[in-house]
C-alpha cells in the first residue's frame, strides 16, 4: 500500500509532565501532551459512589485482586479516563502514546502504511455506508472489512501477547487480529472510525484494566451488541518492536500480583510466549513453603 494515501494523523502522549520525553520527541517532533488524569491518590469509595468504577473494581482495589486483568489501584482508573479524554480531542486518526513509550524510528512509516490501507478500505461502498452510521452499527460490515485493510486500532509492541498465539492472519504484514488478551497500551493507533467507536465503548463504569477491556471488546464486542466487535490489530512477534516501554516500576499496578509486570522489559517473557501465571504463582507458594519449613529446622539446630 502506498503510504502517500495515508490521511494526516494526530500524535498525542498521555503524561503528567508538561513535555513529552526526548525519546518520543525525536521520532514525533510535533507530539502534543494530553494531561494525564492522575487518580493515584483518589479515594476508591468516592469513585465507587460516583459510578466511575463497578462494585468489582472497588473490591479489588480495597481488598486485592486474583487475576491480572482486574484493577488493583486507582491509577488504572486514571489511565482509562485519560485515554477516553484523548480520544475525544480531535477527529483525525490518533496515535496515542503513554509517557514511558520508546517509539522506534520506523513507527511513523508503519503508521502511514496502516492508515493508507484503512483509507482505501473506507473508500469501498459498504464501508462508506457503515462509517456514516452509528459507531456500533459500523460493525455490521466488520467481518468483511477486517479481511481487508479496515481496522479500529493497532497495538504496537505489546508486552505480553498471548493473543498472538491465537490471532488470525490479517492483510497487514507483521500484524494479526486480536482473538484473546494482550498486555500493554503504551502505543496504540486509532483509525478515524476506531477513535469514535472505542470512545463510545469505553464510556461507563470502569470494570477491568484498559488493555483487558480492549481485548474483550475485540473478542466479545460490547454488552448488548456482541456483533459489534472492536477490530484490533496486534504487532506480531519475531521482528523489532515498533514501540516499547521504558524499564520502570508501574504507576498503576499494585505489588501483590505474582505475575504483575512491574518492570516491563525485565520481567516479561519474550514476546509471543504466553504469560505463565500458574508457574509464577506456584513459584511464590513453593518459596513460601520452603521458608516456613526452615523455621522448625532452625529451631531444632539451635537447641
């Protein structure tokens, strides 16, 4: 696909700083900052009573979570709110980055290639009719359009990519259709239609982490209209990540999860391998058992 077909697109970074990082500005000099919604110090009871989060999220924040896709801190709610706000600030395709993103120099050309394919797909009569309809109704041609170039969003350099082991092949080289969970929203491209559809689907109480929500919308679709699945492309493993996260401790995760990706590039398994939660949990349990077992041995040797 000729990238010259690509429409102009917005580049935004969600950040608590007034300026994007040097790594982002070196690739996208014109990037603009979207002020992050910082809810890290928020009272979960206030969010719950205000209808911002569901009963389940309130309980996992206050009492702990069992699964990684559950929200463990109010910071995760803030990220969701920040993305919804950014999606509403413009009508062009949107490349939305998080402040810890390190984009590859190749990312701009791949963005243009994807958008050019989407632009051509949108020129088809059926796609034009769908775009003119309500956002959810656009999915009536989703299955047909998905076999071509149309998409709602594309995720670059996801951290953990169980979904890629089950993803269907797409018309886009290096990308597959999301059929399961993925981790990481540090670099996501929203098409014109996808920007509107995603924002509409993300309204309402926060129920899981953002990446899990997007995964579910791709697999199941929104409640009440399961046919209106979100068309999500994931970068496949095997090549250089078009975007990655800087190593750091997560600002939206709690430290009580055995498989939590606290240092994205340090603790994550290689891209394309499934997140091995059971082994991680059993490892923690085994370590605790060994520690407890040492107590009577140490007491005996001290006698």
